[in-house]
């Protein structure tokens, strides 16, 4: 079965998430390169500051976690099928924004590690203590910065 066949077999909600994720991934890829992380994250936060009531999931935590997992799967699949490659930061920022739009509280996390002479960083999204933005446990290999990224932005050097 082809990619387009699978797309048209999705529910209306799922197709909406896929299309929004594709637009968000492309915009985030470009936004990070043009204005940088801090400004782009602030722009995404402004875009999601007042979620559309029609998009907000049911208020129970269990339903929100299930919805968040579903959105994460669709966003990951969308990222794999784009005509350009996105990295973990771009995917995590987009997922964080998709969840915020629906009124689902999520934290963007960034961690780092030093492997031999190489400094590496990794980004992921957590919702209710559950890591959504990756398959496996890659994030465990990185030491997360204290608290979610939002709290780091308010610190002055």
C-alpha cells in the first residue's frame, strides 16, 4: 500500500495532524535557521497560547496521554516521509507545539553528553513523565538540563 493510500485511510483528525505536522516541521526547519532557537520557540508558544477549543482533548489525563501518544506517532511518521531530513530538535519543537495547540501540557527537554572529544545534544518531549518524541530510550544516554527548556530561557547569565 502506498503512502498516499495510507494517508487517505486515516481519520479526519489524523489527516489534520499529519498536515499540520508537515507544515510545522517545514516551518521549524526554516525558523531555527533564520531566527534561532529562542525566538522560534517563542513564536511557536505565541501560536499555541490560546488553543482552539475544538482541538482541546478531553480533560481526563488518561485521554490526554493517549491523544499525545497518537499525535507523536503521526508526527514521527510525517517526519520520516518528508522530502528533507529533520533532526531531534526540529521534531521535538514541532511535537511540543502540536500538543500545546490542543491544550496538552508537555515539556521540551534538552540533554547533553560528551563522548570522547565530541559534545552531543539531544531533544525530546515529555508529557506526564512519559517520553513521547522517540522510540527506545535514546534520551537516557543524555544528561538533561535541569527543568524544562522554558525555565532555562528566563535565566540571565
